[in-house]
C-alpha cells in the first residue's frame, strides 16, 4: 500500500513537473519570437522608408546640360549623341522660356536679379534622367557630355547623387539580409522536419539501427499535439508588431516623407515566427 502511494506520488510529481516545464517553455518561445520579430520589424520599417526616399530621389535627380547658342539642327544632333550614351533613361529639351517660367515659380526673388542682366539670360538646356548603374562613375560619365559639340556646361546635384548611392545600398543590403535570414530559416526547417517525420527519423522499438518504420501519424500528429507552441511563437511576433507600431507611429509626424509597410509582411512575419517556434519543438522532441 505504501509502495503504491509512493508510486502515485512520484507520478503526480512527474506530471506537475512536466506541466511546469511546458509552461516555462511557452514563455521562452514567446520571448524568443518577440525578440526576433522586433528585429524583423525594425528592418522592415527601415527598408520601406529607404525605398520611398530612393524613389523620390530617382524621380528628382537630373543631369542638366546647358547649351551654347545654336540652331535647331545642332541641337538635334546633340540630342542624338546624348541619347546614345549608356545609362540615359530620357533626355528632355527645356527652352530658355520654359526655364524662366520654372524659376519664376520656384524662386521669384532670384529671377529678378537674373532679369537685370537682360530680357532672358538663361540658356536652352537638356535635362537627362540616368540609371543607377552610372552613379558610381558619374564624374567620368559627365566628361563624355563635356566633350560634345554645343555643350556649354554640365550641372548636377552632387550631394543628391551621393544620397542616391547610399539609399540604393541600404535598400539592397536590407533585402539581402532578409533573403539570407529566410534561406537560413528554410534550411533549418527542412533539416528538422525531414529528420523528425521521415521514416528514418523514427526507429521502431526493439529494432536495430539499420531498421526503421514509417511514422503513421507523421506531420498531422505534430501539428495537433504541438499547436500551442505555434501560437506562442505567433503571439510573440504579433506583440512585436504592435510594440513597433506604438514606437513608430508618433515619429511619422516628424517628416512629410513616410510610407507604411505592406500589412502582408507583418502577417508573413507572424506566421513564420509561429512556424519556426513549432519547428524548434519538433527538433527538441527528436533529441
């Protein structure tokens, strides 16, 4: 009788210890998912803003070619030469009258001083939109423009060109970081799941190491049994999304340039965190 009571007490203690350990495991998974998702959300917000600013800079950046006085024939020949250059997306002719009208709208005080030199001292010009591929060698590329007949001067905003290069790097770097992280997560999940649910991953009791048996329950059993781990991981990621929005939302009023990430990215992050949490438990169960 005493032996049976001790056995029952031992069994109860074992069950309580297992439940306590499982509850602690849920908390650990929740916090791990929260930490990883905060980093993901931070990169996501930075990537979205970098792409928005990069698009604005690309739309605004132009290389301006001021023309010498000449006829329409010389101007058309120069236009063909500019269009033949590598990296030119478009070249638009801006007459001196159109340039004067723009300056009156943008800076009327400045144009008053310019008009004191004559009726319209501004030259005709071409505005050239270029590809990102030539920004790193823009100085040498503009030397080609300087060597063309009919070109009086070549101008562009150097600091804007630097900003374009930097934001292009940030955009590509964050995208590459996302890709590498996704590749690592996919390889980890495939490694665990192929080992956990393949026929070779589960050995039949009483068999030698060379024999294996298929797992009849397989993946569906793991989904049903360990779904709380998935919810813990997804819950941690969802909490991270909410926390990041609470931090970021007031900051958006500091700048007129702002863009919100696509909500589908948040959903994908939450589901991925839940799936990885569930995968980690499958790895633990296979040990």
